[in-house]
C-alpha cells in the first residue's frame, strides 16, 4: 500500500545556494502522511475533534542527494508497521522526472489522547492501513 504526493520546490524552501534546507524534508513527509491518511478515508480533523492525535515519536532521515529550487519531487509513502498505539511510515523522496532518490525517511507516529498518553488505535484506522490496494 503506497501513496505518492508531488511537491514543487519553491525559493522559500531553499538556502542561498538554491538547495532544499534539510529540515524542510520533515515538512514534506508530514504533508505526504496527511494526504496518505485522507486517501485512506481517515480524517485527521475528525480525529482531533474526538480528542485523538498523532504525534511524532521517532524520525530518521538519510540524505542521499540535494533537492534544488524548481525541482518537482515525488514523495512515496508506505506503512511499514502498525502497532497497538503506533504506526511506522517509510518515505522515499525522489526527483520526479529522473526518479533519482534524494531522501529516505522513517517516521513513527504515536496515537495519543488529549492527556498526551498513549491511546490504542481505533479499529477503522488499523483496517485502513492494512488494506492492500494502492492509493495515489
């Protein structure tokens, strides 16, 4: 199960040399995960209204090649593992036209309630992330 989000690199995303500032990749994978949730029928807004939140518990990024101003990036998101109260995502960020891999990221989200204590994933969320079909 995967989802691909395309993002254009704007001047504001780069340093003075036109290279994507490294921390912006965290923003890109956050956007990709949000779109992944929505594409699977899981509304983060609705969950937040119900007092259910997802927080980043771990993040690891491996930088392979720089993204540059004007590039169109493809961010492929997959679910690596679903636990009782967490989801581990893998992200592959590539230059869209050439397919050159730029960044690999792994992010673990914890599900928490309003008190920020761990909360078991609801069954409909677990089901949404265990579906075998592709989403783009």
